[in-house]
C-alpha cells in the first residue's frame, strides 16, 4: 500500500431501511458497515457526512424527503467539516443510492471542497439500482479530480462483502 493519505468519507442512515424486499431496523447503516471494512483494509481516516436536519425515522418518509431534495437540487447543511482536507490525496466516498444517485448531502460535501487534483473512489450500497448515475454526477461536481471505478454493494449482503471490497481495492491498486 502506498503512503498516500486516505480519507473515507461516507453518508449512511441507520434505522428503518429497505433490505431484501422489506423494511428492517438497522442499528448501523449499510454504507457505514462498508466504510468500516474499507477503513480496516486501508487504514484511512474516517469522516461521517451528517446533516443538521435529521431525516425522518420512517423509511418511506425519508425516501419522500430524498426525492424532494433531488428535485430541488437541495444542499442540506452538514454538522461537521473536514478541517485538514488538503492533507488527503485519496478519498473513498460512500453513500446509499437514493433515487439513482448519491444523497444531496454528499453533493453538499463535494461542493464544499472541490477536490482538485485528488483521487475519488466511490462506493455505494443499494437494493438493486447499482451505482446509478452517481459516478457521472461526482465527475460533474469534481471535474478536476480523478474519479476511479466505484463499487456497488447490495445492502442486504454488506455484512459479507469484505472479500469483494478487498478484491476491488486490490484491482484499483489501493491495497496489496
């Protein structure tokens, strides 16, 4: 593994989530589970992207809010910010696929920093929609960054995804 400083920035939602065709209450969101696996494999620093205004407890209500945010191109305000972003050359960017792309809070995060000259490696959790158009959306927002091929992980199988994550990272040259 090279000595580039890595950041694992992710947005994840615990609580009521759609998993395998039903609503389940998850103590830890699927994207956070994947982010922790990437952290274990790469040793990168972790940063959780969180909004000041919390999403509803109900899964259905949250999807309605997410759809409205997407339509309005909303940029929800974030609770915290990375103070030393210049220190990082590589960022793993994690999020659930909401309505075919990343949640608008992730757009807020990306637009805050720009990421010029940095490498962005996206990963998402989903229940059948894969990466959607999130990779091209990241490239639009971060046009001066190198965006590598992302990994889409089915949320219902994220607990068993460490081998797939490791293979993806090896294929990208991120781990030995």
